[in-house]
């Protein structure tokens, strides 16, 4: 028995043993692991066939991820030796370890076969003759045929038979076009006519039908051998199996298509620019954010930005391109984008990531997210955490933060704190109601603000107490003069919705000293205010 015959016998015998095991679920796959339909010639009942899903997933999609590495090793061993066994857990039943077998049956059926043992435990019992090596013959990668000027087969070598399964009796005298996939026939005819016209050589890639009905990608190099009578010319065709290459290209195409669909489905605008800031890719979401039908150039994004933001983006892009790697990747900016259609201003978060040669396309990637609602909510939360809802003054916590920051930054020029306690607020609440009391607080805050300098901060500490924070007052006299201006602006009658009231307050002033903190300065101003209240003349009192 020749090696090839022994190999064929071993493959056929092992396959027969697999088919005979009623508890074995059998599936078919290509050399890259993609699931394909089981050859009908196996005549398996439907309940024993591992159906190929519509999306042509791989066998690994059926196995729990933790077992994928071992399954790949079994698959590679089958490609190398023709046969391999192992065990794995299926995603449909991850609690059970299932023995499996992988058989390279491409010589007989053009596919690899895998079987999963669905019985309750026990190793796979595939009987194989011990004196025959388990090595299913691999399909040759090259073969040679001859054709006449009319593209009819005149001779084929034995490698052609092993490659496609056709014998000389099957092919000699038949048209080569009959083996070509219908979708490739027009290209095949054009290449043949070009060959006859140039009388040289011509390369073309076409799918050819094997004897089992499967399709094999072949690269044909047709070499024209002239004769006195053109009708007697001979064409020698060197055929190279490129199935693996084409499968890899198809897989890459599918992955690219998947990435495209994912990019189009994302709620984020995506813009890929090359090193010259030319658009490589922009998804439709980006056009929606900018208000343009499609983004064809960097200009659409620039036109939508405010001048200051435009300069910031240009600086970041320049830095990314200058770095040439991921050194400045992930730069995030929050920009104002003006919608081209409505003119509405939207707040967008833009992330700029560097692309290098490792990604195959040096340049930059921009991800643009419309965060207008998030920004609005953030501003509202910031306002709630910073300002008193009734008067618009800073609340107690933020006032103390401002005062502490002012003291840290005074740089030798003292800051001042003016503590105010409104008179008679309780009486207004008791006589006219709390609505009138709230109105009085609002009027008081407005009058105090009218007397402040630019940069001074008004805070409401609670109830009827206010605190003015003033930086760089220059002197104690200037601080007292500020408090006097506040008193003069504040004091006077107020007409409220439910009646009239008189506004007045007790005021205490304190100036900072080196090393003093916010709590101490506030305490001193508070003490001075109590001195003013005891004096009962509504005159500001300066601490110390």
C-alpha cells in the first residue's frame, strides 16, 4: 500500500468510525476554522449535524473561552497530522467536559470534520488500524493542466486529481469554463481573450468546482505556446491553491465590514485623519452632530467650532502629529460646536488619539460626543452646590472655599470679611409671612451686591446672615469704607408684595493677617458684628 493510499484509507476508516458513533455530533469547517455545511455525502441524520450558523461563525464560538486555547492546539495538530482528539466545554452546556475529535478530511470531502461526544462521559472510541499512520493526505497546493486555444482541457496531472478530485477521464475534452464559479466566469473569459491577444502569459484568480461540489480558490498562470496554426496553440496552466489566502482576505473583509457597521451604530462621531489632515473615514453620526450631510474634509469640523476652540484643536492635532506615536494619545477637550443647519450651540467632548504605523494608517482619530445635556446637568449641579437658591449668593460652603482661596492668594495685601446680620427678619416673617421674609432677603442681597467691587463675593451663611469677601482691600480704613458703602446701599424701606418693611443690618468688619485661616477671619468679623448690634446704631464695627 502506498503512503497516499494508506493515508486515504486511514482518513476514510476514521471517518467511517466517526459516522458510526450515534452519540457524535459532527460539524464541518474550513482550514481557518469557519463552520460550513456538512457534506451531504456523509448521509448523517439531521439530529447529528452541527449546522453552520448564517453568520458563518467559527468552531471557537461554540466553545467556552477558557477552553479555546486547547481547542486551537487540537485543530493545529489535526492540520499537521490529519487527526487529533481532545476535550472542551460547549457554551450551551459549560458544566460538562465533552471529548472531541478533529479529522482532516479535505482530501475526501474538501473540509475538516469535528465531532463532539454528547454521551455521558467516557473517551471517544474511534477505531483506527494500528499499523497505519494517522495522516490524512494534504491537498497539494500546485498542479498543472494543459488546454487548447478554445480553453478545453487536453491533459491534467495527478496533482490536479488530488487537488480537485477530477480524473483525466472527467476533464479531458471538457471546457475549463465549466469548472469556474458563475460569479467568476466573466473575469475568466476576459483573461483568456487577453491571453490570446497578447500570446504571452496571464494571471487570474478564479474559484473552481471540485468533484465533491466544493469551491477552491486557484491562481492560474496561463502560458501561451504558439503554433503555426493559432487553432493548434497550447496553453499550459500552473494552478496554485490560494484558498487560505482568500479565506484570510474574506475574513479581513468581514472584519472591516463589521467595524464599519459598529462605527456607524455608535452614538459617537468618529473622524480619522491622515498625517496631512485629510479625511480617511468619518461616520454618519459625525455629520449629524455637525449638521452636514457628510464630512469630507477637516474644514467641516473647523467651521463648526468657535475661534478659540478652533485654535485649541489645531494645537492638539499638531502636537499629536509631531509626536508620531501615542505620547499624547487620549487628549480630551470640551468644545462648543455650532450646528450648521440650526445654528444651535452644542457642547461636545472630543477625544484625540494618535495613530501610528502599528495601526497601518498614521494620523489621528477624533471621537466626538454630544454632551450638551450632560454639561447642562453638570452646570445645574454645580450651581446647586455653589449658590443659594433664594438669593443667588454663594452658599455657606462655597463662601468659605472662596474665602480660604482668597487668603492663600493675598500675597501681602490683606483681604477683608464683612459680616452682616439683617435686623427684624423674624418680625417680618411673623407679621407678613415667610413669603415676605424671602422677598426681603432677595432685596437685601441685591442691594448688597450693588455696593461691591468687581471681584468681591457675596455669600449667604444661613438665615439672615451674609458675608462679603473682598480681596486686596489695601488697608483697614478701606475695609471699613467698603462696609459703610454696603450699609448705605442696604438700609431703607422696602415695599413687599404683602406689605412694607424697613431694611437695616448690623455689620462687622475684619482684615486678614499673615497665616490667618478662613474660620478665624470669619470669627473676628462675627465678633465685630455683635459689637455693632449691641451699639444699635447700624454702624459698621472694625475688629481690633
